[in-house]
C-alpha cells in the first residue's frame, strides 16, 4: 500500500497519534486502546492494509454513527466452554480482544473456550487475536467474515469476503507460530496497487465482471478463491468455514448482506453492521501438557526451518517468520505511513 | 483409482464382505464396525482412495501386529470441554468415532468439545468424523496428520502429509455441508494414476526430487501444497494446522517420523505408529441457537447455489454437493471396486 513517498515514523509516535485521532472522534479510552493495539500489530508485521491507515476510516464511522463511541460490552457465558460477546456496535477490536480474554478464562477450566461475537464491526487483522491468545500460552483460532469480494468456484459474482483464518501457537522462548491468511489468493488492495502501477496480475487470482479469470487489473472486478482455476473449490470452501463460524454460528450478517465497509457514494455510515467473529482457545495443559507441547513445537519448527531448500529459493520459513522479521525492522527503522494517512494523523 | 475394469457391487454386499475380511484378520466386532462405517462412507461419496480398497491394508496390519486386534479405548476427560482418547493402537476409525461421541457429550454441556486422540492409526477419510458430528446436529472439525509426502513452500523434500482439514455443519432437512480437503492440491494417488495412464500433471501440484515443480508424473517425487508456486505458503501453513492439532497438541508423532503406512520393502508392519488426530464439536444451541443457525445455513446455501455462474461452468456447488450426488448414484448403481480389491474381498 505504501509507495516510495511513504515516510517512516517511530512506533511510539504512531501509537500516540492514532490514539489521539480516535479520542478526537469520541471513542472511549477502552475501545480505542484495543483499536490502537490491533492496528499497530498489523502495521508492525507489515500488513499495512489493516494498519494505521484505517484510523481515518474508523474516525469517519465514529462520526457517522455506525460505530458506538462508548460501547458497553456484554459477556454471556453459555456453558463451561462457550460464550457470546456482544460488541455493542463499537470498534470491533474491543469486542474481539475481549473475546480472547473470555475464551482463555473458559479454557483454563474447560480446556477449550469457544466465543462468538455479535454486534461487532471491522476488527482489523484477525491475526491480532490469534496472536493475543498465543502470547498467553494458548493455541488460538480467530476468524471473521467480511464484505463480499471473492467469487465462488465457477461463480460470476462476488460472494464471500476475503474471510481470513488465523491460527497461532505459543513457542517456548520465541515468537508464536502465526498464520493469518485470506482465503483468496491475494487481497483486493493488491489489485488496486497493480492498477495504479499498470502491472499485470498473476494468473488465476482475479476475475472480470463475468467471472472470467483475468490478469488485467483494470478489468478485475472480483477476486478468485485460493487454489485458482483448478482447485479454487478449496479456497471457496475455506471462506465458507469463516462464514460458518463468524456469521452462521453467531446469527449475525452474511458476507453479501453487509452494508459496504466504506459506505461508498451516498453510502450508509450511520447504521451498525452487526458483524460477527469467532475465537477459539485451547489449553495445551489439558492435552499433551505444556512441556511436551512446547518441546514438540520447538522440534517441529527446527525441522521445518532446516528443511532442504529448492533451487532458486533462499530458505524455508515457518508461518510468522516473515512477520517477526518485518516487525524487528520496523521497530528499529520506524513504520512506513502513506502520505494521506500521515496528513490525517498530523505527522 | 478404479479403471474401466472396476465392477460395481451393492453397498450391503460390500459392508458384509469388508466386515468378514476384518473379522477374519482378527479385529474385534466393535473396532471393525467403525472401520467398515468409515470405509463405506468414503466409498459411497467417491473417495475411493480411502474406501474399501484399504481393507487389505488393514488386514495386513492386523496380521503384522501394528494394529491391536482387540483395542480397549480409554477416555480421559481433562476438563468440562476437553478429553483425550487413547486408541490402544487399534483401527483408527474406532478411536476417531469414539472421539466424536465424547466431544458431543462434552459439547452438550460445555457448548464445545475438543478431543485429542493418541495411540491411534490410519483413520481413513477425516470427513467421516466431521460428518458423524454434523449428522447429530453439531458443527464439527476433524483433522489428522499423515505420512510426509508434501514439500514445504520453497522446500525440496517431503515434509507434511496431505494433512486433511474436514469441517461439517448440519443443514435442516438436508445432507450436511461437508468439506474434506487435503492441504495439497492433489493426492498422491492422482500422481500414480497419471503415471499409469501416461498423462501430464497440471502445473504447480507436484515436484521432482529436488523440489522443482514438474508436470511429468514419472519425475514427480512429492506433492506441492495448495496454492501452487505462488501461494503455496498458505497450503503449507494449513498442513501445519493439521499437524499442530493432531500431533503437537496430542503429543503424538510428527509427519516425518511416522513408520511408513505401507511398511515398504522390508518395512515394519509390527510396531504401532502412535498416530494422533483431533476432533472439535460445537453446539449451535449455545451460540445463535439451533433454529436461527438452521435458518441461516439454509439461506446461505440457497444463495450460494443460486449464485451467477461463469461462462463455461455448469453451476455453483456447495461443499458436499458433489459427494451427496455421487452417494445417491452409488447407492443405486453400486460402488465401483478395483479388481485387486474385489479379488481380496472374494467378490
């Protein structure tokens, strides 16, 4: 998302500026703290599409009334391992981090905590919540459905969102194993980037208005599911898994029924979107036990990172490795911020 | 897997013949009943690689001592939502179906049941267990790790198995939504089939001994993860999810450490493989409630099946649709059985 004009800023400065902007838009301290944390996670690991650039969007929605400035979260425990969190239509990050806390509390006793979230809104990067669980020592799964943007396999219209599946696992003495993947091959932002740069898209990742695969970013009207022209039924089904857990199980909004995220021309920015998410937390102590689990994760990752490398590649990486390296770089050199966002944040 | 020589046999005949073969090999009635059920599931939905053709393999392993003929399952409840099932080294199907039962029992109270399985063995198609939960009204996830056969992204050696992720959800008045996907693009059987037919493989699904992508089935030494040359890091990470839940959480065997499934020349068929699996069951009644959940699944599937179709395609299908159609066909016309298996079963 950031071009050459992007300037780098220290993390602490961004934290302060993003918080100030959300505070200025009226968000409560508790809800804005969660949003800052999630946006900074994304910005640090290099997922700029879900990073601090969303501050302006969230401020617009706080102003428009879609987002409740002072949400009062409600936790409804449904069983020893299950609960629903009602986000009261505030910033989605607030409800999602709360769901991780609730799930951990349940898992400590039940061994597993499954928490649905309703009356929420955009939560940023789903990986932030998988990570939050793993940082506290739990295997964690987080997912959400999102605005329709990806064709079905053999379909000719947007159906699912880019519906992420995020998993994380604690690793003794190290950053967690972390997977945060869209169930499309690429994000819509990549199409927009290629459009602005006049670059062809890779084959099998986007389609024109009739669902025909295209490499022309100008013609691309929708994304194709992971797996491409031949195996895209798998990616489409995985997008369905996100919808199953996030919307169907929680009784919230289907991908195609969302009021568009950005409202659009004449769009609605005052009605809450009733977005759903889902978080699952598992306590290794109720299974192999934390020691054996930790030893096995460590051995698994060592063997993965030490695997023979194919000609032309540099090395084999574990999920998260690229992100943790980017985080280290950005903690040292600062986080690149695009000019529009820098202006909005008063940087 | 079946060529033109495959003959079709009625389901009831196969059930009886497969049971008789396993009984002849010494398997207890309880353990063989589970294996028959799982193999017939696979054979009916068209997954012949995991269907009745495995009968001979299981009989060999019962005879060799790898499989315990009379396993005594042990259930160890670890918390209100968690348990471990010890398969006592018997047929994996027996332990896996038991885990579904245990998970459902836990979920009825806790809202969720997470059950790890240890000291198990090959369980056939993971979808059989996701389906078993969905048929009783629960959203179900089942996974296992398997023998190394798939390269890592940028890797040059077999690392993960084809590690399936299976999800199923109940649909009111209809067959369940069912996804049972390998995290490679194709199964190894496809390579063998193309090899015997002298047909090129699709691009990006297999690699030669140095990890170079190849379409030559003779040169193919390993599979590539879902996502192919550009996005295979997603498929590799999903294979890691299967290993995370099945092996790391349960403290069982890593993909690369399995004694080879078929033993091979001079191979070991007497030592148990300590294979792990994982089953998760969620009760919709503790979330949206069964009525709302059912109504939403129904609406979601209607909208999916009614989605606009791209030129050249016939229709859009939901996960499971192809399988249920194949099942209806095979229930009527019989199940095709390859000549070797037919001979073994005395058909």
